[in-house]
C-alpha cells in the first residue's frame, strides 16, 4: 500500500555532512491524507559535534531534551526503517532542499543505505514547497498567502500563521511543522485536479515525458533544444518564482542531471569558463524539486515583460554565436565536481561512491552483531571505508566498548575541533569545514551583542557558551 510520510527534522547546524539530526517527527497518511501513524524521535547530541548557536536559538532544543534521546546509531536505524517501509513516499516542506540530504549523510555514516528510500520497494520522495509554489502562481485563492514588508513569502511558519494550520505548538518544532505541512497539503488537495497534476512532477517517468513533449525551439550539434519555464522558489518573489530556460542536454559526468540555461539574465555570450558572473546553468534530476512547464501562453504570459524581452535577446545571441554557444554547452556538460583530497570520512558520501556488494556484506554483519560484539566485527572487515565508518560508530555511540586505539584516534579527531589552526580543519565535500569551538564561541558573542532575544533564548545561549567551553 502506498502511503505518504510527512516529516521534518531539526539539526545541530546547517552542514548535512558534519551536523547532526536532533529530532525527527513524521505523520504517515494514506493517499487521501488520512492519518495512519505518527513518529517522534529525539537524538542525543554527540560529543564530537560543536553545536551551531544560530540553530539552537531557532529550534530551542536544550541539553535536557537531547539527553533523553537515543544515541545517533540507534535513532538512525529506527528512522531508516520508517522511511524505507515499502510503499513510503517521503514528503515535507523543502525536504528535498534540506532534510533529505541530512538524512542521506546520517544514514551513510551509520552504515545504512543512503538511497533506498528514494527508489527501493516502491519508495520515493516528494516536496510540498514546489507544489505550494505552483498553487501560489496558478491557484492563489486556495489558501491565504503571506507577505512580509510588502513581498510575498513562502515560509511555512508564515503560511501556517496566515491560515491557522495548527492551533498549538511553535514553529521550528519538528512535529508542529509536520502538522502544519500536512494541513497545508489537505487544503491544497481540495483542488483535486491541480493536486494530482502537481504530484506527478515527482514521478520520474511522468516528469521526463512531460519535458520531452515540449516542442523544440532550435537545433544544434548537440541535438534539440527546448525552451520552457522553470518554477523554483529560489528565483524569488520578484519573478513570481518563474524563469525562462533552454535545455542544454545532459551532463556527461552525471547522466541523471539535465542542464538548463536561464534566459532572463544579462547577456549570456560571449562565454568565459572562469567568469564568476557567467551564465546561470541549473542542474535538474527528473522527479525532483525544480518544475519544468511548457511555454504555453497561459504560463508564458505570467513572466515579466523584462524576462520575456531578455529571453528573446539571448535566444538571438545563441543563434548568432554558435561557436560561443557550443563552448558554453561543452563546459557545463563536461563539468565535474572538484576532487577534495583531504576530505573527511563523514563527508565522503558522494566522492567515495555507492557501497559495493562486499561493503554491504560487511555492513550487514555489523548491524546483526550485538553492541558488545561490534568492535570485533570491525576488526574483521575487508572494506577499509566501511571499517573506518564502523569504528567511528562504536566510538561515538558505545565508547565503553571501543578499543583503546580507537579511542585514541578519536581523541585526535576531537583535538582538531578545539584547534584554531587551519591545518587541523575537518574538510567537507563542498570544500567547507566542520564548525570548531573558536568560531562557535564567536557566534555566541555576536548573537548576544545583536540582542533581541527572549529569556528562553538567552538561557540557551548561556548553556551553549558553557558547553562549548567544556568541549
């Protein structure tokens, strides 16, 4: 049976590779949005996590809240089972833009398959934010849409307040946000034809078929190029979340990514590969958040006059400078994400690739072993990557069962979080670094200096200042 799993998470910060899921809340419904079950999971804070003060004054979780939670390994095993229940369609508000990547990295570092909830056993994903964006553009009367400072906003918190989606709880509490998301879905679904049309954008085959049905605008040595309208909240309210785009084909390095060039920016040619202000090329996977619409007049007419004018000018540029256009297309088709040589193990999900069959055999033995046997399983693993991840799991979650060597290695890792030297930085896949104690203390001081906090937030900051010092 197909079910929808409305979910939300709160985290220790904004880095999916290095920060930690702290709470997971979900409500499972049937496809008619009737509630079947609900889940609420709290995760204890790992000692190798430096908490982001900005995150904690937003979700207001305290150490008492987190101390009552499961260790990360047990929590992620539970959550992995929830999202992988056969027939589950995971959905939330901006979950494909934030929450889902956090879960992928959390599953990965806990030796749980990070992708099965996307495709296996009838499971898949959706996102209510792009659906709500479509309604705001084309069915604006379905709910009341908020504005702040005269500008439209798509923030769930404001939509919830404007429409009384929930009657208790506070924003940025995971279960409150899940309840608001589900109630918003129920109100949008009352317009049933629009609801069904919108959900189909998250079916890969349907999305691909819709795109391929768009008439070609012109041809080049790369094949057919389609002009369409892309809908994404990232384009902003000034453009009513829409932009004209032209297809460039697919990435050669990442075959699941189609490439789309925005046509409403300043002149896109001549193209210089090293320019930081070069043309804006968007990577889209079928069945994911960015929505492609055909250039029908009822859609095209909603673009601003300036967007339509720039689009026509840029199409003329493309046709007049075929060499420049070919240079642009080749660059973006052949682009590869840079290799990070000193990438930390926690952040190696994409760079190290999928788990092999042997990896999964080792992982299965690790999960089947009792906690007091896991360290012994680690020593017998044939995969160096899985062995290293497994050792971190034991040290982080069952430290009293770890070997002295494993504890010593992890102590060195903790020392890097206290260090102010850039040579000790724990580096991520975006060439970013894990938050360390020094910058976290500076953030506490900056938030205090800015003021405007309530008593609860001030108490949280005081706790964080002391906690970070103890690290």
